[in-house]
């Protein structure tokens, strides 16, 4: 009996609705596919090459000679912009010291430092706020540090890391980084 009374009541309620409600379309849900892309992994630019004779714009030749302990008869620069790499020679053909500078993407700066002084190298934290590492070997020392989007890598034919560190500090000061 309850069922018999309920059915006619539902019919009356359905008929009592407003005409707009009865004639308006039923909203539908649409889905949109969202595609996200990730940027490609950063790549380290190729190592700079000595191309042009000239004076290093951010590091005095006399300072390098005193700090590295060798006379510097010649200096060459790479074509990198805005800061060229500086190559200080011990003889007409032998490079005694190289200073590589990178300013750009922070991830690339860190990759350059990690490539020059990989995990397991001695930690470097000078000048203040810069981090990286140094590695000494039979052919000399590499001192590499980065800060934000900048990296400085000093490669010396000397085995004492203090020499490369002093040169890195002076280069960073000269670059105003």
C-alpha cells in the first residue's frame, strides 16, 4: 500500500517543477588533458680554448706570477662572453694556469664545479658564500667553486691548493661576482 501511494505522489512532484528547470539542459562535465613538460637536463658547455693573445680582464698577470710562483711570459683568452677564460703560460707552449668563468644557469654552474672537482674531492668554501671542491694530483691542482649562477674553476700546474684558491678569490673579486 505504501508503494501505491508513493508512485502517484512522485509523478505529481515531477510535474510541479518550473518550466525553466524542465527545459534547461543538464550540465555536463568536460575533462581537459593537461600535458606538462620538463626542461631538458642542463649540459656543460665545452671547455674553453685559448684563442687570442691579451691581458686577462679580471686578473692581473703580476698577481698570477706571484701567487702561482712562476713567471708568465704570455696570456691568451678564450672567446667566451661575457667573461673569457684566461690562460697563463709558463713557456711559449705550456699553460701553467687556467681560470674558467661561467655565469648563467645555476644548474650548469654546479655541474661545471662537480665536473672539475667531483664527489670525493676536498671541500672548498672560499671566498665566503662559494662552495665546491679541489683536487690535487701529479699534474697540479684544480680549485672549483660556485655561487648561485656563477662558477669559477682554477687549474694550476702547481700542487698546492692554496695557490689556486688565492687566484680564484682574486678572480672572483676582479669579476665582482
